């Protein structure tokens, strides 16, 4: 018994010298890292309305300038044709003979002839120096020779036909902005083809009535029998 006590004491001393066994280390706890919750972006505030630009006070006041109305240009008339004196003891009708204005459409060796009343008309020249007959009572009423030509864009023409005895005449009445300006007569008797123009400035109807009386007498005559052109 005594020996057992001694053995126990010796064992106790040994155990005391060695110290108590170190407690087993517990595995380190894995720290759970919580991910931060996604932060919500703040809602964009509505853009403030752009400020209207400040009005700039004008440095000067502009006054409207009245539109200048230009006067409508008026046509400058040439001086009226100078009338020759009345022929004493003249016959009732006189002949006006001349070269046809459409020679290519006329038979060679023939002239045109129209008859006119010398108390109403006078054989003379127009403003351009060509043979013509001018009305003694209606200023600027003139019958002159003419041929086909171009017309300005502002001129419109109405066509008609005039039949007189054995003569057929194509009539062209020219208008400018609705105003009758002149009339052309082109035709013949089958032997000659010629053209006349009746111009006027006022009293158009009276002028044309007297002019057609003359032009309706158109016929051809042999050039050898024609009255010499003045």
C-alpha cells in the first residue's frame, strides 16, 4: 500500500513538471465576409429648363422705308407723218403700186396694186422711209408694206381670213396686254403674194375700216404697167 502511494506521488510530480497538456486548438472560424449590398444610384434629377436668352435691346431703331413705285414706261411716238397737199382735180381713186413683199411666192414680172381715195389717203413714206399711204384725218393711221417677222413675247395675235373678190387675205390682229396695237394682211390673187400692216394710235376701228376698203382692192399688174414707186 505504501508503495502504491509513493508511485502515485512520483507520477503526480512528473505530470506537474511537464505541465498540463495544451488544449487542442479549435480551427479558426472562417469569417464570413458579407458583400455589401449594391448601392442604388441616386435618380437623376430632371434638368432644369434652359434659361431663355436675355433680350438684347436694339442699339438703333430701323424705320420701314416706303417702297418706291416706278412709273410705267410710256411708248414714245414718232412724229406724225407729214401729209402732202391735196392734188387738184384728182380722180376719185389713185393707184398705189409696189413690189410684192413675198417675191419667192409671186410670179416674176408682176407688182401689186391697191386703189385709194386721195381725199382720205395720201401716198407718202412711213417713219422708216418705206412707201406707205397715210390717213389724212386720223393721225398715225398708216398702211405700209410688211412681211413675216418675229413678235415680242408680250404680243398675242388673233387670226382671221378676209375674202375680197379674187383675193384671200390672212389677217393677224396683234394685242399687247389686251390693247389692239396693229393688224397685218397677207395674201394675193394667186399671181402675187404681199403683205400690209395697218398701224394706229387711237381710233383703231375707224382706221381699220378705211384701211380694209383699200386693201380689198388688191390685185396684180404687170411690172411694165405699174405706176413708178415714188
